[in-house]
């Protein structure tokens, strides 16, 4: 650019020398230089020259004025371009097309359509392939499907459809309208294919989930020998990611390496995303480490890869590395970080991220708001989740779903249903995930009739096909209500194949409702489905123990040893001042285990006058009553609660997380401990959150 400065000065001097006249052909060439370099100052100088020599009002001036419009369009000066256009004594297709392209590039698609109509009605011009391509792009950007189809009819009649520009624009338009059939019809019936045609079709098929059809188009593209560009590679890697087809992904990556192609940031991000979705975090990291220049897109991509594979801590560590690399996060980075924080239930870390989000001004981004609501809900602070949701300026379907499912996970069925009704009131259409939250809320509230109504009628009304998750929720709904026979009949009658989880839901309810004979029959059926399901062995052993069938307990444990099936130990953890403390039942590994045990003993002694009676029937060992009470006393959640009472700030709620379902004895004890200590105690077990305060639980003992 430095070399242009002296030349630019010479041009300016030549333009404004009174006796000098520059031929219009040279003016057009200079305007092209101005447009190509986006040099607005030079363009304005030439415009002034044209005014001085009075060459803006004659028919011969159409070419330089078209070039002048092009300069203002390229320099993003659309109002000025519009003024030049309006004052032209005569206009041709180039004039109209240049201004249309300017409006399209700046997002004013409707203005393009108005100009197109005026071009035909006012100037009586017939569009060429370039004008039509711009008009199709305007229709797709503005969502004007009817106008787009009308233009399609025109290009078929006029024969313009056979121009490659027009065909590509048509395919792209139908893809953006989510009309895959329309795009494929144009693609198949109109001859002539190039990389842009294939890219548009592949992208449309991928966006609509027609993955097998996309693979067929890719095979056809390979057969036609079409040269790929960076958009092709991004789309194909996206296809591999959706299919989780690592083999195809490796072949495409190999193709790039063999051709020594120089990759842009989008292709590199697509490679990392593909490996992440295919479960190959090591390869994703290897691709990331091999990059010379990394921007926020690539950093976010590798963080997302770790998050998708459950490596939440590694994702959070990368966030710190990115900041050391002096890369500023964007809204997508924060969304990944918040979801990783939710995966770890690291509430304090989430609070820190929230502060950064507010400081950097990302609160108005829907994706960030959704991730914040999800993080607070999963970290046990449903009040904060509700506040963030209420403060969101913009919401999408995901926003409503996260709030409904968050309330449901906390057992707050009434609140979940209230949000669902608000969602319907504002005209947001519920989807598959919405009804998982709604049916779960019905389960927590014991609303059997309402739940069956949503499944059998309302979902059909809004066009949502019930899936396995919905049926599993209904099994839970019937089972919790004690309708075990109905739950079994329901499971055997539904049109999808049930997995072990659905049957185990019924089996767990058999234990809760003490229907041990029914439970044994269901357990035997489940073990036929999956002989290695550890959860079923554990539940069946518990059923035998509660029925005092110790021979059955011995039999199950022997069977587990023979099949090398190990029961998952009960683990609870609590975060105090950014340090996570983990406890196992009867754990003596903690440095303060002696003080913790003393605290548990003290708490249990103090709640006995309040009505606590150890539930020795829940002890699954054939031992004396006194020993049974000792077994109950030091469950992992009791140890975690005791530690929290010892060290948590006095005004802060105690939040404990457990990997298994909380036992009935611990549930009873937590209610009374909350009353004794006047503390809010929140426990998340394998199924839901329990919020204890003043001697009551949010589940109302219906769990």
C-alpha cells in the first residue's frame, strides 16, 4: 500500500489540474483500482472530477457511474451509491446489479427485491444470470420462499436456469429454505456441476440430517472428479462428525496431508471437531498442537472436543492456557466453559465465569444465557438459574427447555409446568427435549393422567414423535405412583425397543414399594437382556436383603464374583473454598476423619430427640441390630454433610453430590439435620436434587 501513495497524489493532482482532461476509459480504470483497494478517498476524488467536468448527467457517463456505484458499494457506502444511482440519466443491468449486490452484502435483502421489481417495471429491463443470482440470494436471506419459487419459474421459462451461477444460487436458496427435495431436484435435473453446486447440496443435506443421502452425493462428487475447496472439506468433516465415522474422517484428513494443502482456520476447526465427535481426543489435540497460528475458533474447538468426551477439567485448563496466549474468548468459548463447569458441578468456578461474562459484555448472547442457566441448575443453585432465565432478553427453544428440565431435575414439578405453560403462551413450539422435562415434572408431582395426556395426545398435536426417553419417563411416572402392573404392561406395549434403564426404573420402584416378588421377576427378565448390568444385580441383592432372604444375597454376590461384575461404591463430594473433598462410606482416608466421625455422631445424637429412628431395615447385611446402626451412621453423604457443617461459611447452603441414589435413612437424617442446624442442605443423587430446609425436603417424600 505504501507504493500507492505517490501514485495516488499524482492522480489527485492530475484530476484537479484545470486544463487537464482524463479520458473516461482511464476514469473507469482508476475507479476499478479504487474499488479493488477499497480506497474511498480516491473514489471520492474521481467522483468530484466527474462533477467538475460535468460527466454525470450524459448518456455517455453510464460506464464511469456504474464503476462509481461499485466503488461506494465496495467501501460500504450504500446511501451514497443509492444517490448516484438515483441521479443517473440512464441505467443498464450493471447499474441495477451493482446496487442490488451492495444491499445484499449489507443485509438489506428486501431492498434487493424492491429494486428487482422496479428494474422490470420502471426501466423495462430483462434480468440476466448475474441479476437473478443476486435475487435468489436475497430471497434465501430474507426467507421469501414464495418470491424465490416465482423467480425459479421465470428462470426455467427464460432458460437462465442453465447458467451455473443461477443453478448454484437456486440450490443454495432451497437449502436455506430447508427444502432438501427442491435443492436435490435442481441439482439432479439441471445439467452442469461444479464445486459450489456440490457444496450447497451437501451442506443442505447435512443441516437437515439426511446423512445417508449426503454420503451418496459425496460419492457422486468423487466419481465426477470435482476438485474440493475449503468449504467442501469443512462440510465433509462435519458429515463425518455427525455420522461418528472415524474411518471416513481419517481418509479425508489423509487426503489433505497427501496434497500438502494449506488449511484455513475453518478446516482446522472442522478436523478438531470431527475427532472430538468421534471420541478421539488424542488426535484432536494432536491436530491442535500442530497448528502454527491459533485463534479463538480453534481454541474453542479443542475445548469443545474435551467437553464432549467428558474431560471437563482438561477443557477448563485449556481456557487458562488460551488467556496466557492472549486470545480473547467469544460467546461460544464461554458456553463450552460453562457446560464443562456444569459437568464438574464446580459452582464457584461457574460464579467466576459469570463475572467474566458480565465484564466482557456477553450476557445478551442467547447461547451464553442458556449455558449459564444449565450450569446453575446442574450445580444445585436453581434460584440463580431462575434469575438468569428471567433476565434473558432473548430466548430460544433451548432456553425454555433448560429451565423446564432444570426445575424437573430439582423435583420442582409445579415450577417446571409453569415455565412450560409460559413457553406455550409466548408461541414457542415445544420439541422432543421439552417433553422429556414435562413428563419428568409430571412424574415428580404424581400427575399420572396429565402425563399420559401429554404423551398420547398433546405430543401428537404439536408433531413430536415420542421416543425412548419419553417412554422411560412415563414408566417412572407409573412406577412412583405404585402402578407397577400398569408400568410393566406399558413397557411391553410401546412401539420402541426398551433398554435396560427403562426396566431398571421399574425394578427400583419395586424395591421402594416393597413388592419384592414382582421385583425378582423383573430383575430376572432384565438380566436376560443384559447379564452384565451391575445396577440390576445391586437392586436384586437389595431386594433379597430387605426381604431377609440372605441366601439370595449370597447367591447374587457369588454370581457377581463369577462374572467379574463389581458394584460401584457410594461416593459423595463437597466443594469448600475451591477444594473438592471426596468421601466413601466408612471412609477413614480424609485428614480430618476423626473430627468428621465425631461430628456425625454428635449430629445423629442430637436429631434423635427430634424423631430420628435409624432405618435398620435398609441395612443390606445379615448382622446384629447395633452393628446395622453403625453401618447406617457413616454413609458417604453423612460424612460430606458433617464436613460441610464444620467448614462451610455459616450463611452458605451446603451442596453435596452423590453418584448413587440416596438411601431412605440418609434422607430422613438430612431433613432433621437441616432443622437442627437451620441450614439449607442440597443433595444431588443419581436421580435428582433434594433440597432440605427446616425439616422438609423439596421432594415431599415422593421419590
